[in-house]
C-alpha cells in the first residue's frame, strides 16, 4: 500500500474537485478554450488593456510547491484560485508567457480581450479557457457576478498579476 502525505491527499482532492466540476457539465460549451474565430487569430492583435483590477476578488484556494514534488520544478507553485468579478469588473492586462493557466467559468459570463485574437471572446458558465503564451485582460460586461476557478503554474512569487 502506498503511503500518501496529507499534502498529496489535498492536492489530489483539488485536482479531483476541478475535474469533477468540469465533468459534471457533460461537455464544454463550443465558445470555450480560446475560441477565437479562425479568421481573427493572429499575433499581438491586442497590445494593451487596463492595468488595475476593478471589482475583482482573487482568492488562492490552495497551492503546491512543485520543487518538492516528483516533477522537481524548483521555484514553481501550482495554484488554484477563485476570482470573483463583479458587474463592470476588470481583470487587468497580464502575461501568460511564464504562467500557463486553465480557467473554468463557474458562474456568469466574462469577456476576454486577448493578444492573439482581433475580436473579444465571450466565455459563459461551463466554458474552459486555456491561457498560455498570450497576454490578455478580462471584463465582466454583464449585470451578474462572474466566478472563475483558475489553476496556474506560478514561477515568480513577486508576480502579482491575476
């Protein structure tokens, strides 16, 4: 029998919880996973956005020091966060070059303005966005609160981007 540490049990529970939440939907909506229309995809199409958060609560739910895990990724944290974005709220412009993320939209809807897409992309509850090697910002243009779960790999602990 394998001996599991409490930390590994918690990590496993976090992974299982996110996977279960996504699987419970039965599918991922077509407007998901960076669904920029094919004729609108490019490089550096959006080059800036708001630089301050507005109406956003960013809560780290749990994290794992990957330097202590089998992957031995020194100075990297695997995090799971909940972002609550109020109507009109903004997740400011940030870069995913060194911080890949998978974002699950739990509730509401939110619009993404990404460097690799000439048009805004609307993400709704049940959608999953894959954020790697891009820069972007998000805005809740609706009248209801949006809730997102973000799982990312953080390399720079001084990185305060959302």
